[in-house]
C-alpha cells in the first residue's frame, strides 16, 4: 500500500480514505504485538536506517539542492540538511524510543462492586495518528517511532521541501519493521504533495483519530482552523517569567537570561519578563539581558531601569518573538502578575522566581497554563527534560493531554467489566 | 448576569460570549474554593431546591400543560413531568454529588529529575462546560451539580418544552449556592430559547471548553456535526452480546433476557445477539426472549431456531431499536463474532458470555469499545453501576474520557515544576 502512488483518477479524499483504512487494519494487527515485539521491530528499523545512510543522504542532497534553487532561507535549509552525524542521531532516537516503557496494557484502576462485578480501566492505543509536518525530515522517524511504540498506526504527511528525504527514511524504517513481521501499513507516508491531501486528512473524522501538526505557526493555525479531527498542538508559546519581590537576585538574573537567551527560537523561550516593583535587583536582571545583546521593549517603568530599553507597543505583550527580543513590564505584586499572565499567556509555560514558598504555591495553583514553574527556566519545557524520553509535541489545549506529550498522551483507555453472570436488577 | 434577559440588539453570538466570559470569571473564583466549601454550597442548593417545591411544581405544570396543548407524545410528557417524589429525587442526587470525592488537586504523578527539578501533574477543572439538553428538567440539577463539584462552571441550555421548570430549578439552585458565598455565575442558564444560541455555543471555541449534549440521537448528531468545541457524547448504543460455545446456558439465557428487556430504551440495552453455532442451548435463549414478547429478527440460521423469528434486513445489524426488538445472528466462533462487532458496533458496550477464560480475555482485549464485558448484562453500562456515583454521560469518542463519565472526566491536569534556580544547559 505504501509504495502505490495515487492513481490518476483518485481524489485526495479517496486517497486518504484508502490509506486510513489500511492504517486502521495495520493498527489492529499492531495491537496484538507485545511490548518486546514492538521494541524489536523499532530496533530493526533503526538499524535499517543506519544501513541506508548512503540512500538517505543522496535523497537529502536532492532536496537541499532543490531548496537552494528555490531560494529557501538559510534557517530552512539548516532544518532540512542531513549529514552522517544527524542521521545517526535520528537512528539513535528510534533506538531510545524502542526502549521506553510501553504504556499499553497498564491498568489505571480497578473497583470491585458490591454485586461482584470487577470494573477496570486499561490503557490502549488511540488508533491512527496523522502527523502533518514541514521541512524537518527527522520528524518522519521520531513521530513514526513514538506512534509505533504506543501501538498506534501513523499516517505521515511531510513538507514538499523534504519529499525525497522523507521517502528514503520511510522506506528504510519500513524495511526494518517488516523484517520482524510487523505490519507494513503501520507507518505510511502520504504519497502525494498535493495540498488537498492535507485538507482530506483534517476532515477524516472517524478514520483518523488524532492529528499532530509539527511546524511553524501558520501550519498549526491552518490545522486548528480546518480540522474536524481532534488536534494535539500548541499555537503560541508566549511564556512569562515573573520575578517576585522575594526573588533571590542571583537566581533571578540567571533564570531570566537562560529563559530568553539559551535558544531564542523554541516554544519554551521566555517572551515577557514581569519584574515586581518591590524586587530590588531589577536593574541587574535587565542589564544581564541587554549585555547579552537581547533587545528589550518595556513599559514606562521598565524603561526607567535602563536607557537601552525601548518603549513597548501594545501588541508586544501578545507577541511570540522567537528571537533575541523580550517585552518587560514592572508589576505591583503577585496579583498584578497573575492578571497580566491571565490576559496575555498562551497557556504554554509560565514561571515565578521567588524564595517565598506561599507566593510560589499561589502562582502554581492559579496560573492556568499547561506547565507552571517555580524557580526554573521556561526553557525546560521539553518532554526529554520532563523525563518522558521524547515528545510528539507540546499541547496547550485543555483536554486529553497537556504540556509535553509522549507515549502516554498517544494512548486512551477502555473499561473492562468481568462478571460471573450478573444481571441488573 | 443570570437574570438579565438578552437585550433587543444582542445577537446570539454576543449573548453566548457575554455569558461565557461571566462563566469563566466565576470558574476562576470557584477554583479557589476548597472541597468542603463546594460540598457545603451544593448541600445548600439541594435544600433550596426542596424549599422551592411549590414554585418548581407550578412552573412544571405550566410546561406540562403547554406540552399537552402542543401534542407532545406520552413519553415526552413523562420525561417532562415532575411530582414531589421526583423533585425530592433530584434534590437527593445533588446531595449525593456534594458528597462524592473531589477529584481536583489529586497528584497524578511526580518525578524528580537528576537536576533536582520536581515535575508533577495535578488534576484541575476543565473550565466552562456547555450542557445542551432536551425535555428532562432533572438534567438542570444533575449536570450543574457534577460540574460544580469538579470545579467547573456550567452553561446550561435546556429544551423549550421545559423552559419554566428549568428556570425554577436553576433559580432555586443559585439561591442555595450563593447563600454560602459561591460565585453566582458558576451555573448559568441561557435565557433564550432562540435555536441560534445553540449554534453560538457549539462554535464558541476558546470560550466554552467542552460541550455535553444530553438527549436523543438527532440532538447529539447535530451537536457532533456542528461543534468546533470538543464534545463528550455517544451517538448510538448498538450493543452486542456474544454467546460463546462454552457459555453456561443458564447465565446465557438470563444475561440475554436482562440485557435486552430490563429497560429497552436505554443506550446500554443489547441490540444484537450473536449466538455461536457451537453453543448448544441457543433455542432456549431465543425462546426466553420471544416468550417475554421481544420481537426477534434473525439471519437464516437464527430463523431456523424458532418459527417466531422474523427474517432480518441488512440494516438491522446497524439499527439501535431502543425497543423490544432484537437482531440475532448465528456466528462461527470467536473470530466471526469479533469481525461482526468490529463492523457493526457503535463502540459503546459489547459483551461475551463464556466459561472459557482465554476466549473471554481475547474478547476483552480485541473488542474496541468504551466498555467490554464478560459474563454480565450490557445494561450495567451506567456511571452509578461503575461506582462513579453519578454520570454526566457515556462517551464513545476515543480521546479524553471514554465510557461512563463522571467527576474525573470533567477534569484535566497541569504540570507543576518546582526548582531551586535551575537553568537549562
């Protein structure tokens, strides 16, 4: 099924329906494999990917050459480009996912009723996961491995910039998986770059169980706007760090600098710094950022802290810069900080720096974000840092799974009822 | 806010937006109440409802009279009608929900990372829940109590048949809640019967966090088709009971009779009976159903069991009768039963009757339904029977919550990260 291109007369809806039915059938077969068999299949896929280094790098070179010819930006080309070390890293990640604990089959709770019925909830795979992504070819292997480890089938739709790389990686993975007897269609790559196929995936309710978009804001926004299938994603990462009056000055300066400047382009980077008016060392905190070549845009009181701070415009408080730019406001106490965050946060990650535990606990309780931190850099917002081993993404929706999502977020549950002939009175 | 009718110029979208913002603000206040305060408020609401018996029954009499004048069916009028005993039952149910364990604040897991960061997940309310329901006025109190107990605000939109009853019940509940200082807008009733208000609720993504439809299939189908907000619901309850070759004949007959005939109109009633060709007592099972005045529609082999069985049409296998009608097929073994269920089940509740544990465990593992049972009547598909104390509904979707949903299904979680100044390398 994987290798068959779309026939001349097949519409995108028919194509996606055909692939989804094949994926669902493969998922039922995959669900019968035990944890060791799934692990073995993924290790074989990783080995196959290493063995296919020449083919994958040649395919990638075609994509990079086409990207250069089409004027892709340097950042885009960097995301696209593979080399032996990067490919080895991708294969290593598949090996690591293969060794993560299998979430499927875990009993979430059991209750024996007075009539003797035993009710239990057990974790099961969700089913068929659609992954829609852009230029990073590593997503082909990462997402496929996470879905497979958790017993889900994956339907992958990568960006056209990486089409040859994705096909080569997918072919290598499938060769490895099927060598162990795993079902071929458990990981499928949509064989067309027709954009209408993405629309068909987004509306395939009942055929695709969940969509995970991986890419820039415009991709995620389109997926969230058009999808009739549940979406696991975050749109913005407008993360705040609030330096409380009782913050330790050294921790405050170190956390603020790290939260913004360690990597400015990731979703967990701080975009707004809130300085308590009673915090005595605000000047040192902003000086540290300015000295590291971060542009600061402040409200009137923040601008008074350092002549290098530019005045902020109204939309700065709702802007995800993903760059060495930071908005800075001075706030009057915890309640004002909570109000600012309630109004402007994207519910991704927000942090307080304080030595006062009561204030910190109030912040943790009252901020309504997927991740709320005390005395730590927002750059820790990452499944690996949370001990999940990997992540399929970070979710800012309120249902099913929030924050960094890995294997457990790719499962659901069913109720099992064991009786001995009970009828209901 | 509750008492204010829609102003002349306010569109349904503006009305729902106004109510939703008020509900969200109330939910933030509600989230600060501890378990005992929420319990106290609900007990006060139950007492207030009992004290308002005269007003509620008078309002209900108006609705019943209007329903009779408008030619409502006897079944609809019965769902609508309240009397002192039924009203006492509604108040008792509120008291019971008040005493259920509060799910909010439970720590779902904690992990201390090598760098000293402590990651934990804690249960929190979802936010604002929209309930869209039909003629049963008890839903006004039941759904409001479940939402409130779990820290959620509720936006209720009842059917026009019950408009006076719903307003009287809502007013009594609010009087009780607010007497204890609980936020008034935690439970709001949409003040118009304009159907466009339902559409506005269904598309209020970002303002309403989840919609729960309570009512007949056409209501649920409309909600599922039009909603941009996540929906917790089931559309069909096409429940199967498979009598395996190794079933105990007495258990098989008793379970089949109970699963169909105890109450034929509920979603957990059996709609299709699968008899294994090797089960020796099929004639007794179908005779028991026929003798209880159940109409049986069978495939050719089922019809051969008893002359009173009518031939089934193709669509009988996909029909939820909600009546004393049952489709019956004879199948060749467990695999054939699993294949029939995979094709025709609505993923609500399916059961096997067998004394062979290995076959039963295969059935439990392989049937992809929210509830899978062994040696028990499908009529047990009910939150109360599962020990949940109550239920807001039964969900057949795959994400967030499945099967009977009560307080826990009305919660989500957030990640709390506690550090001591960690920055990310």
